[in-house]
C-alpha cells in the first residue's frame, strides 16, 4: 500500500506546474486590456494632468489665503458704514485710515482661520447661528396681511389688545412707624368711622405719604408697581365706588381708599391698534415660517446623545426637529 501513495504524490507534483500554467493562461485575457490601457500615452497624460491639477489647487488655496482683493463695492461699503455712524461720508484721509483698519482686521481674521481659532468658540458659534437665523428670515419673509387677515388675527387675540380696567382713587395713609403695625391699623379703623362719603379726599386725617395721594385712571399694573401685589392693590380693584373702605395693607403701612370712578376693561376697535396687530401678525407668521424651515433642515440630521455608562455603554437617538 505504501508504493501507490508515493506514486500518487509524485504524479500530483508533476501536474502542479501544468495547473499553474493553465491558470495563468486564463488570467491573460483579462489582464491584457489593463496592460494596454496603462501603456497608452493618453493614460499617462490624464494621470499627469490630474496630479498637476491637485497640486495647482493646493498651491492656489494657499496663495488665495494671502491675496486680499479690495473691490470698489467693498470700499463703498466701508464708506456707507462710516456715513451711517457719523452722518457724512469719509474724506480721503479718513477713507485711507478706514481701509488700513479693515485690512488689519482681515489679515488677523485669515490668520485666525488658518489656526482654526473659529472652532469650538461659543462667540463665533452664536454669531454664525444669528446670521443663519437672519438668512432664514430673508428667505421666508411672510406676505403682507390683508385687512381680512388682520381682522381675523385681532379677533383671535382680542384679550391681548383689550384695555385694562382703570380706577381713579384717593387714599389716606397710616404709618406703622408710629406705635407699630397694630396701632396704625387701629388708627385707620377709627378714622374710617368718622369719614363721610361726601368727603372724597382727606390726606390730613392720616400721616405724610412719600408719594401721591390721588391717582387718576390707574391700571392694575400701575398700582402694583407703586404698592406691590398687596392687599391695598387688590382693594383698589374691588372696593365699592363712591365710598371709603379699608383698612388695606401695603408695603408702606395701612390705607383707607375712596374710589371715585372705575372704568371696566374695554376692547378698542381694530383701527386704533392696527399697527400693533399687523406687527404681531407678521411676527407670528415669521416665527411659523422659521420653524417650518428649521424642521425641514433638521430632518437631514441624526442626533446621538451619549449617556454616562452605568454598566455597559449606551446611546439613545433623538430628533433635532421641533415638537
């Protein structure tokens, strides 16, 4: 049995060169066109041209970074900016100084870009974001609303334009500095019993107040600015008209109030607030258009928020768009 095994091995070894030759023969037809293409002068020309183009682009990129072209339009922009600030166009000497300053900034700007100082800079990032927002507004400016659209917007936001209730009143002040808070309230209560509704003001019945005693047509927010969100401010809105009432507490002390008149909240006609309604309508339309444009941009982004590992690395996907 050993003699046949040796014979078979010898036979296989003898056939190996023949098999290799046959395999090489099969590859020759596929390799021949490639070899011919590589030997063509046109191929050499294309490869050399591509190398020269890449080298030229690299040289031009570096060369352009140090080549500052000042156009007439740029000079005119410098002059216009100066005129907007100072009210007159610059004379030749001033114009020369403006250009030197502009070139100074441009050189430093380009050097900074070369050093990649614009990267990971929050101030630069905010400025770019702001410019992009301005661009989106320019590209998505809303159309001028019609009268019907303004009326519809006004009706939908009527409460925003309603004139608030206004109250005309007088008060008597009692300071807690004289005997304390309880004593001031007691004095106010005693004075209230002596007042007649025919007496519409009586500041002399109390203490000196550091501000006004009489207020004409004051809205709730105006009263709160003077007396805070206090029992007194609430009393001005709820106390009966034509009567003295109190005492009411404020940050100053205690008060008695006489309500002379109260005008309820009212809705002005559209013509009186038309400019404000138009401005609000355009702003809302602009905000809607901006959000729509942003959502369209955000669809092309995938955001991966990497979380702190709590045993195994994890990440979750989230959307970059609006709600």
